């Protein structure tokens, strides 16, 4: 359709939404559905009509509802919330208790409210005398229908997948089976209809987006092009206090490339802090500082998804003595973090305790206990793999590699362990070895979705666009078999539709660089 590329550019100018050439079929499908919903007989004429004059607010709201995905749930990224509750909030509360007792937090791109309400609940847990504090918790989104659902504070069981039992203490179950947020938590959040691509004046009214202590903006900038991401990051920088914190999704931005921010890593979670490393040398929680453009000691789980469209390789480039990756065959992507052991045996108590420690983010203790339980477990490969994952999460890659290689020696047909080894080798700068491990994983499991994704990203970082696109195409082929809203196993809550968007964006960006 000739008008579709024009309409895509119109959307970028009018709303900041980015639909590159590779995503035009997706745009056409969504607009065709909206066209039928609005009662227009012809899609082309409908698009021309929309472009004929500046969009009204009603049209913007309608398009936002149709074109953005509101996929979210409570405690979606548990490691980020653990960092917030156990380190950032206690530090902030201690500093403010003797002064003005104020805390300002912004959830940007909040969708239907699960994220800001999670933050509100954590605030209530962290501050017993909350009523004596001045808490500002702003939740903004471009989609007015999602905001209305958020204001109601009523959620189905689907919003509580992976939620711990204690979370239900803040809800009452209704007769229809849904759950309603308790009033004192619901009143803590102020919802606001806001497009992050709006002109600066939109941020200068009402709530005054200044002096924010913490900003959450996850799974939003996937919709933006590189220029809009730059503008949005600058906007967040201006909105934060001098040493404020910014949480963004692992697949959205290059965590090390934005001026005025330093990148920190804690238990596999990336977080940006306003200010330079020198400015922060003696301030705030002691989180490891990641130097720009150096291999990051990220968790294997985060590495599987830290592949933003504009992100330079976080891993070391291929060493001069390695063989070029162009000769390597494509491999399916495997998650490094299996949720369940492949063994049918009942784990020994020590191993079960090690798993619990791992889930709680206590990786050092998890590794030590897993390895100490080797003699007691039926399947030593499982304990060794758990030790490898735990060591990888705290940046001890030599120990992680040793454990992983031993796990593979015990069970050579487990593709997940070969994938885990690829992540570890990549962190150690052994790119060719990482590719070889991914090949092993794919040889065992030809439909290993995450392995194809990882290999495509590996080739992309090494500049081999043809092999990168071939592996990404295999990943997309497997994703087409799944419903767009299906949560992928072992993928940190990412849906099939969202991963497909990430892959398409990466492919388009690589093509644009080549043409440039």
C-alpha cells in the first residue's frame, strides 16, 4: 500500500511512534483492524483522512490504544523491585527522614497501573509512618483507556502471574473473581495522560516533572527511533534530581552511551544514575559502576536480552586470534535460566535450598550450597548448572565456566547448559567459542528460540549482517507459531510479540547503518 510508508512517517512526526519498513505489515494489520472498528470502508482513504490535518486529541488517543501494547503485570521484573526495596528506598528514606520527608517517583509508560502500584506497595512496606511523608508518585501513559483501568485499580488473575503471596494482602477479591486494590495504596498514585514524545511544554505544567528521585520507564522506548530515544533520555535527565535513578528496559537503550548518566549493576539488574562516576564516588548505595563500552558483568539472563537497537557490544569484540564468525552456522537461542530442572528426580534438600537462594538473588550462597550438595543429588549436572548461573550473576565467570563445563560433561544433551556456556564465553571475550556452544545447543534442539536470537545478536555485534538476519529470521519463524501476548518461557516475562518487535527493530537498524 503506497500510503502506508507516508502514514508511518506521519506517526513519527505526530506521536513519536516509530514503524520502520520492517514493521509496516504490523502497522497495516493494526490500522486495518482500527479502520473496520471505526466503520471506514477503505484503509487507504482512512489513512489519507488522518494525515489531512493535525491529529485531534481524540484521534491520538484512538491511535495510541490501537498501536501500543499494554502488556504488564505486578512485579514484572522482580530484580529491579528487589533493588528498589532493599537498597534504593532505604537509602533514600534514611537521607530524607531528617530533612523534608519527601520522595518523588515517576512511572513513565505505566499502562494499566501495575508498575506504579507495585512501587506504592513497596513504599508502604519501606516507610511505616508513611502518612507523615509527602510522597509524589506520578504514573503517565499515552493510552487513556489503559490509564482509566489503572485509576480503577481492579485486576484479573492474569495481572498476578509470578506474584508472591504477600502481594494479595493489598487487594480484596471481588465476586467476579477480580482483585481490587486497597484504597490507601490506590490513592498514592496520580495518573496522567502524557506522550513522552510531546513538546517540552507538556512536561512543564501540572505536576512539574522536576526533582524526581526515581524514574521507571520500561518497554516504552521500543516504540521510538534513535532520535526520539535521545530526546527522551535528555528529558529524563532534566527531570531527575542531581543523583536520581533511572530504570529502563534491558532491550531499549544502550545503558552506557548517554551523557550525564553512569550505569550501575546490582545482582544482574542495570540501573542508570544521573551524574558522572566521579560525582558519585562517595554518594548513595554502593552499586558496581559499569565503565562505558566495556564488558559488563551482567547476569546471563540479562545478557540474553541486553540487545538494544542502538547498543554497542557489551561483550568483548572477537579477539584477533579467533576465526571470523561468518563461517559459523546459525544457532537457536536458549535461555540461560531454566525455570525447572530437566531431571525428573526429586531434588535433594540442599539443592532445593540453593534454588531458593538463587531465586532470592543471593547468588554467592546459592553457588556455594549447590556445589556442596553435589554428592547428595541424583543429577549432578543440575547442581553444577545452578552454580554456574549463580557465579555468572556475580561476575565470577571463571568459576561459572568451570561449573558449566562440568555440567555439560555430566549431561551433554541439555541444550540449556550449552547456551549458558555461550553467555559465559561471550563475557570472557571468546566470541568464537560462544558461537560454537550455541551451535551445540541448536544441534540438540532445532527449535530453541532464544538461541537463534542470541546467535543473531552475536553476529550483529560482529558486523555479519547476513548471518545475523538469517538467525533472526529463524527466531521470527518460531515466534510466528505463538500468540503475540504469550509470555515466553525463561524470558523474564517477555512476550512473543515484544521479542518479535525487538528483532525487527534490530534488523532494520542494521540495514540503515549499511545503507548509510
